[in-house]
């Protein structure tokens, strides 16, 4: 009987090592963005990076990252480091007058350049998250955003 208890004890110890949950790999990715087509190098580029559709494209409070960077040279490079694998969408605008606003005319038409990841066609309104969504996984993803100007 003693041998039986010792055998069960040994098997349970060995089993506990075999079934210890392994640490899940949590690979991080870098997203490198090149912004092409700037009309000039005045002002800055402002961006919102979203990890879901809530708030896309302009609600800074719901963005994963939101900030403005001065334009030093064209094309502008943005780098997002250590992103978890997942789906993201990026909206940008050229804040030429540095007023922290995406300026529009009285009809609501953009007065400043803008763009979105995947460069969706923009007709009457901003695209949906799904139209701009990119899947980030692996070490590096390089994308280009072509900035558009509706006014001259």
C-alpha cells in the first residue's frame, strides 16, 4: 500500500510539471508609416492610431495614440513601436497652421490635407475603420499614406 501512495505522489508531481501552462508568446510589432504628397513642409502632421472602430477617425480620447509631430523633412516618417498583434487604423492630417484643429470650410470640406491607412477612396465622408484597417503582426510592417488636399 505504501508503494501505491508513493507512486501516485511521484506521478502527480511529474504531471504537474507536464501541465504547467507555458508562458504565451506576446510578440510585439513595429509599424513604420511613410506619409507622401505633402503640399509643403509648414506646420505638422497630426495622427490618431486606433485599435478598433470606436471613435475612428477623429476622437482623440478613444485613440490608442494621438499626437502631432513637426514636419522636418518630406516624406514624413512615423514609427509605432511594440504594438500587440492586431488590427489598427491610422488617420492623419496636415496641421499647416499649427492650431491643433482639422480645419474645414463652412460646407464642412477639409481645408487641410488628410489621409488614412490603406489609402481608401474618400468621396463624401471619412472612411469606416474597416476601409482603413491593417493587420499588424510580426516584426515590422511598412505602409505608405498618400495625403490628399481638396482645396488649393
